[in-house]
């Protein structure tokens, strides 16, 4: 295993540990903001693709987000957040097999975030700052990083997108404890009759499979 591959696994493990440690989630929060921005953008794009209209994207200070949608197919745009992030993450990992491909990852992600901020991101000040902040980070990474550093950075971001699906479980716990707004899994439960926990499990398994397969493919000599 190459050095940057070991570093990638350590970085992923560190972020996962931080999110369960007291106050560790604060350190990992910037990465949560990135995941949420892309997650909500996937909802918005799926809504547009099925004839719906996303009113806005709001990303809150605690890392949660919401995208009010009028029209469209709920059974398509509701799961699009987790499924879309997983597919984006897998594509990032595969594309970043080379330094040039990794730079393309930063370039495309920068464009997506910039368009999202211009068209949809509104409301919460933290959401606005984090969105434009990540736009700047991606543009800088595209310009400044190269070689293994570029590959490591792009694949790390891709892995985080794949792991985004596991937040569906914590979201279910929060809605049970606090009675907050319905989660994507709850919306799918209401639309299909299939329990929310089943949907969260499906998305989690899908993400784990995609992450494993894409890393294996990307790391093959």
C-alpha cells in the first residue's frame, strides 16, 4: 500500500472518530458543511429533473440542511441526497487515480458549488459562508495541488461523500428524540410504506459497497 493510500485511510478514520467524540464534531464540522451542500444540491437537481422546483437550499450552523421543493417526484428527489452524494464520491475516487484527474475533481466540484451558491443557497449566514468558503477551497486546490497531494485530497473528499449516507441513521435518532422535521428516510417511508430504518440501511449498504469497490479499483496498479 502506497503512502498516500495509508494517509487516506487514517484521515477517513480520524474524521469518523472526531464525529463521535465530545467536541470532536466541531473540528469535523467544515467537512459536514461540504457534505450537506452537495447533499442538498443533489435534492435540488433531482427535483428539477422530475419537473419540480427547488425554492432554496438552507444549510444550518449545526451542519443540517433543507431544500423545500414544489412538485417533482418525491420518490426520486428524497433519496437523491444520499444516493447522489455516494455516486459523486465514487466518481471523485475513481477520477483521482491520477494527479490530472484529481485536479479535474476540484475543478468540477468548484463549479457545482459555485452554481449552487448562486442559484439556490439562501438564508442562514453560516450556510452562505460555508458554501462560498468551500468554493474558494476547491478553486485553490485546483490551482495549487498536484501529484499525490492532489490525489489524496480528492479521494478523501470522495470518501467523505460516500460516508454521508451513514448520517441517515443519526438523523433518524434526532427526529425520534427531538421531533424535528422529517428526514429523507421518513419521507420515503410516508411515500412507500417501507420503514425509514430500512431506507437508511439500504443507503448505508449502498455507500459502503460503492466506497469499497471504487477504492479497490482506484488503488489497483
